[in-house]
C-alpha cells in the first residue's frame, strides 16, 4: 500500500507511522528524520532546515520534494510506503501526484489523525528530550522522568527543544491550518481520506487506522 499520514503536530504521526509500516510491511518514510540527520551533521541543508524549524515554519518545498523523491525511489519502497511529514501543502501534494503518475502508480489512502488543538499544545510543550540520545523522550505530564531534568535511561540532561515551546507550538499550528490542512480537502476530492480520531491509547489509534485501511483496500 501507498499511504500518506497527515495531522497536526503532536497528533502522534511518527508513532503511528512506525507501527503501521511494521504491520503492513512497508517502509516508513519520514522527512523529519532526513532533516534531523542533516541537522545533527551540521550540513548546509541541515543549518537551513533548522532555521525554519526553530521558527515554527516549514522547510522550503523544493528541498522537501527532492528529499522525498530520492527516498521513494529506493528499492525497499517499490512495493509501497508510508509517508510521514510529506506532503505538507497542496503544491507538494501535486508534486507527489506528478511523481506517482510518472511511475503509473497511485496512492491508496490518506489517514487524517484528528486531535483537539489544546491537546496538541499540551502534548508538545510538555515534551522533554535527552541531550545524550534524542530517542529518550519524556513528558512532564504523561511520562515524567523519575528525577526532574534527568534521563531515566542514561542520566543525561533533559531539555525542551526550541520548537517545543508553547509560543512556537501555537505558531506551528497556525502554519498547519493555513498550509497543510488544505491537502485534506485536496485528497478528499480524490476519495482517499480516512479520518482517524487520535485520542486515547496508542494501540487503539493503530487499530482504528488499520481498520480504516482495510475498508479502503476493500473498496
């Protein structure tokens, strides 16, 4: 299957994308991971991407499109993929359609994860990351560290990323509503959208998503 996962920041796209890709046996293609790799290596692209991300803005289309195109052309994506973080606006969605059309393939479904706005703010602004290993993630309300400011796993310092501050989160939401949300209507016109309530247990959201994909696949 070829799937696009969409939803506001903090909706749990990364978590659900990883789980769904494993269940479906397709690669999880996250432009966010590509950006973070460049940032950690301090490449010119990484520096540019970080300046946009820290300000709560989106990385320019041409950069995102080129990175996504390269990844989708890798051998492991021949049988399908799950896109997380791309497309982020209608221009990117149109570019994706053109790319897929050139290969005579089509998307199977677009999963729209729905979360109330204030829940998004709470989820992101409460997040704390380990400086030693960014895969060690805690939350001041939902999964607090045993000792405030200290990673349970390695003892590293926990910190709030610049783009996780409440002001930046609200700006990111404004950007999402104005730039990314319109792709939902774009894909609804193609009959591809399945809306998934993304509140509740992670397992339950995954089940809802898989059920929606089964319905889509059975059309």
